[in-house]
C-alpha cells in the first residue's frame, strides 16, 4: 500500500524550479531522499505538508488526497524540519503539554515509554538538548501520537557518528512491524547505505532516480579508461574527471559500450551524487 | 483552534505582558490624556510578543500541528484581542476610581463611556493595520507595528484635540444629560472593534495562506 505518493510536483521560484517531482513510498519502508544542498529536498518535503504552495502536482497520504484531508492526515504524520529549534527556552514537559492536545490518538503511556527508552528528561529545556536528543524528542512526539508517516528533514546532520548510527538503527526498529514508513532527507550518503530501502535522488529540482538502493546502484557504472578512449565514450558519460593517467566517469549501465578497454565497476551512492552534480555544474559553465 | 489558543497562553505569550494592563493605573493621574494609559499595550506588549514569537519559531511550530493555516492566524489575533479586553477591563476599574477621585472631571476627555468607545476604536485601528501587514510576511514586525501605532496615536490625539478646541463636543461627551450619546459612542466603538477585527482576521488569514513558509 502507498504510504506517500507524490505526483508531478512543480514549484517555480525565481532562481529555482522543482520540476515534475514524483515518487512513491510504500508502507513499511525507509526512503532516503538525497541531493546536494539546494537541490530541492526541503522544498519538496515542505510542499508535501502544504507549507510551500506547489504550482501543480498531487500529494496523497495513505491513499487520500492531502489537500482535501489535510487536518486528518496531519494527525498521522510525524515531522521534523531542520532540528527542533522551537521554544528553545521552554521545558520539554511544557512543549509536550501543548503538543499532546492537538492529537486525538495521543498515548501518554507510549510517551513515557519513549522518554525512558531515549533517556530524555522532560524537565530539561529544549536548548539544553544535544542535536541527537532533539531528534529523539521529535520522534518521541511522533510515536506518541501514533504517526505512521515520518517526514524528517536532515535528521542526521550535525550528529556525531555514534549518535547517527544509533539513530539509523532506531529508524529500522521503527519500521520493523510494517506499519510505519520513513522519508528522510540527507546529504550524507553513508546514512543510506546503512538503512534505506529506497532512494530518491534529486538534483537541481529534478528527480534523477527513485529506486531500491540496489537497483539505483545497478543503474550506473563507474568507468575508468585511458585518455585516448575518452573521446569515443564522452557522449555516453554523465560526467567525468580527467587525471594524468586518463579519466574516471559515471555512465548509465545501459550506455556502457562494448569492445573498449575500460574498467567498469559499481559506484557508491556518493559517486553517483558527485558525478551528477558535476554534470549540472558543467552544463551551467557551458551556458555561460 | 482551542489547542492553538492554549499554546498561545501556555508557550507563546509571556504572562508578564498581562501586567501591562496594570499600567491602566495611569488613569488615576489628574488632567491627563488617558488614551496614553491604553497605548502601552501596543508600545510594549505587541512588539515583544511578536518578536519573541519570531525568536522561538512559533509560526513554524504552529503550522506543523494538525491545524489549518488560517487558525494559526485566528488564534494569535484572538489572544491579542483577549489581552486588549483585559487592558480595557482594568482601565474600567481605574476609570471608576478616577470618577470618585475627581468629581469635577478634567480639561481633556474624562474616562467615561464615550472615552471607552474611542478606546475600542483606537484598538480597532491598530489591529486592522497591524495584523494584515504583519501576516504579509509573518516575519517583519517593525514597520507594521510602527505604522499601526502611529495611526492609532494620531486617532487618539485628534479626539483629544477636538475635545479641547470645541467645547460643545466636550459637553456632549461628558455632561450627564448626554449619557445617551456617550453610550452610543461606546456601542459604536464596540461594533467598529468587532468589524475591524473580523476584517483584520480575514485579510491576515488570506495573506498568510498564500505564504510559502
């Protein structure tokens, strides 16, 4: 069942254009939403929640049109945008006392259980929490109102490697029973190697791919070859870097030519991202 | 809506600002432009409440909750109206004391029913300018608050000036035999206050809905 379906989302700003963004997140899975800074991750997430007005496109959550059922569907969504930085001077208990009133399904026992599990002291002020604890507090709130869809904007950025690893394990735990789905944006590709089932990759406002992690990697190959090979293969490459021995480039697996003396290997997610970003940069230079 | 209002008073608005109502005690000063006692509300409380809201991420927090965007605007406007009414009630108490202390009245407008009618209009003027201007960005407080403040102060100054310059007006607004007129001014003030707030809410909500947050 589709937990979240985004269809042809468009949003035009003066200098940035979100173009026909479409992807689907099934129930019970984690989707990593990757892209460079400014690629459109946050704008997409905000458009899903209606905080940014899309020029066109449809969002459906749990099979229902979001625009028409906003109030009811928001009850089922847990969110975190750019860290928990609201009401920094207030105690967690005061913020919770307000938040719980908004949700019909609020479960106090679950809230207490999460506080204990995450080792959160609700008498602490929000500003006293570390970045990792802030994410846990946001998750605690979401779990306590029985959210099924978690939309998390860069939950791992700013966390140390230990806290990040812990958080990623927690994500997997959350989806174990198959009732919840997580869409989280990140620019740290190693996060995704650890826990994402699906990856949606956005570059300059356009979705490059939305696939399972393995399929995404299988779609591309890193090719290495000597300088004299470059001219022949150049039109097929997404982008490439030259070095003293020859070149290294990214190519779609389908475009891999036969009969050439090339080394082709599976790329990392980071390489896919870097070479796509290089293509954008090269295009811009070409235009100038 | 109920939950948002709870949020306003529990998290967003520091209880300190209710104390601004106590500045209505300035109505006990003899021979004074009493509108000033009511102006501290928008000199102190409004700019601070909105600046604090900005610093604490109040709007981004509120719109994440399962609420409509227009309710975020409505609850904030309603909470400000509640504080305005609190201010007027406190002023009413001090006005009563004033009338006992100074049975001879003052050279300016006495704090009577007509005064409160104009006070309602002064707040109406402030609200109808400030809220729609603020919710155009939901971020910039300075210019909207200054402009609304200036117009409200000018309105009060015009009322007081007319009272001083035209003795007949002062008689009608203060003499016991014209109590009907004075009550009429109060009623008109209340009606204008209600209409202005409704207009302010509608315009603010419309502008806020359009914003990309």
